[in-house]
């Protein structure tokens, strides 16, 4: 096999293409293992109170990750973790054909969190501030 100036360039182009292709999978892969704060929330029945309207929604929470897509309940949405700390998580997500969102969840306790979420759902913008509190077991 002959190596010359063009073979190095070809290798660089192939390497860059492989890296770029791998980058497409990064959001889904990066999101899966890294959200310990959300995983520490207590499963069960939760109430989500809209801070602006006082409206209350009930949710049976399997795990804290259920709080990321309040306005986009259907999967699959591609997610990207923008911030991840012991007390706060910010996730941006895109739901093909149905909009996108950015959600920040700040934990006060394993049964009380503050949620800020905004984006586009069903062609309309949304911007909500919610307090989510565990109320017991799911029924």
C-alpha cells in the first residue's frame, strides 16, 4: 500500500465523516445515563401547579424523566442535556413534526421540584412555570 500526501487527506476526511456521523447519536446517548437528580425523584402521584394560572394537573410519575416533556407527552423526541447538576437539570428536545422545548427542573427535595418549560407544541408557543409535588401513590 502506498502512502502519499493525498492518503493522509483521505484519512482525515473519513475520520471527520465518522465523527460527524457519531455526533448525530450524541443527544440520545448523552441523555440516558446522566440525569441522577431526576432519577432520585420519588415515583408516584404528582400534582403540577401552574404558577401563573393556578391550574393543577395530576400525573403518575414513573421516574423524574417524565417531567422533561410536559407539553410533548408522546415519544420519540430527541433530547440534549444542556445542564446537569445535583440540584438542576436542563434538557432541550425536538419532537419531529410536533415542535420542540427546553425544560429546566430544579429539585428542592425528592418530592418537590420547580419546572420551567417553553417551546412550540402543536404549532403554538408555550411558556410555563410549574411547581410539582408528590402527593402519594398512583391509583
